[in-house]
């Protein structure tokens, strides 16, 4: 059980595996106005930056679960580097269906709603780990503007225009699921640049170090096509945000 290696090649140098900068991640944590000692469950926790920095800066505790052995080890190393290894733990495992042993104050899935087969299933899964009155965080893409054609849809890595909603419609979906949207932090084009463009340098350096690897042709193809595709389509049409929800 592990994440396909192409993901760790693309994002091997990333601490945050989504289009939030360090400043936006810190602002998101502060915006929740939660007390020190808040217990967090972070599913698909990646390299652990959210949980580790919030433990350091806000006094949170908790557990991250991720399917990638590489990212899980990096999360544990990050916890040690920030001096919070006694407050957070990272478990290598499949986040699909994972429920906390005891109810938590904050249940997060920031950018991996596939673990619940979409937004509705992820909200239901998060709710199973929450104490009454707890907060959940959901990270999800949305259309910044309606895609004009199928080419744009495919270039944004969607199978159909219906894969993503416009922002008001996404907020409406949360409300239809019985949730109040109580906060949100949205990526902007600059933070998308930092997330996406950093992949290109990582891929190029990986190619230079591994020219004969079996994945080298795929990485070369991506590096040759992705910058222009992103500039033409993704940067203009695809948004992303983290939404804080409370069940009614």
C-alpha cells in the first residue's frame, strides 16, 4: 500500500501538497479560533506541514494518516525538526474509511476527497470522527469561471465539467449536506504558481539525477507540456479552497 511513485517525483520537494502557501496555511489555522490542546485528525496528511506547524504555533495535538511511505516519513521528520513529535503522530495507512479511535475537535481532509468518493462521502466520513460541535475542514477544487470547452476541462485534469462546481455552488453543496460554512481560505493564482511551478523544478532535477529510470519518459513528457498547459488553462479556470464546516 503506497502512493504511486510519480506523485513523490512531482512533489518530492513540497512541504504543502496543495496550493496554499505557508502564510495562507498559518492564516487558516488562526482563523479557526481554536484553543491550545485542540485534537486534530488529518486524513491524507501528506508531509505533515499543517499538523506540525499548527502544533508548534497553536498548541494543537493530533494524528495524520497518509498512504505514502515517503510523505509519512517526511512528516515524522518534520515533527522532530519542529519539536512537536510528542504532540503529533503520523501513521502510514489508507485514509479511506479511517475513523478516529476517540472523537476529535477538528477533522480534516484537505485536498483528497477521493477518500470518501467525493464531497458528500468525505463530509460523512469526517463527521464520524468528530465530537458534537466539532469542526471539519474540506479542501476542494472549483471552477473560477465556467470552462468554455472540453479541451479546457481535460487540461484541468477533470473528466467532465461536472467534476467541479463554481464556488457559490460548492458552498451550496456543503449547505445541502447539512453543514454551515463558517470559514474559508482560498488559493489565489500566486499560491497556485508556488504549488504547481515548484513541481517543474523538482521534475527537472529528478530527470537529471535519474535519466535511465523507467518513469523518465513520463516525467519528461509532463515537464515538456505542463507549464504551457497550466498557464493557458489551470491558472485561469481552476480554483481551490479549504472550507471549515459545522454540522447543523
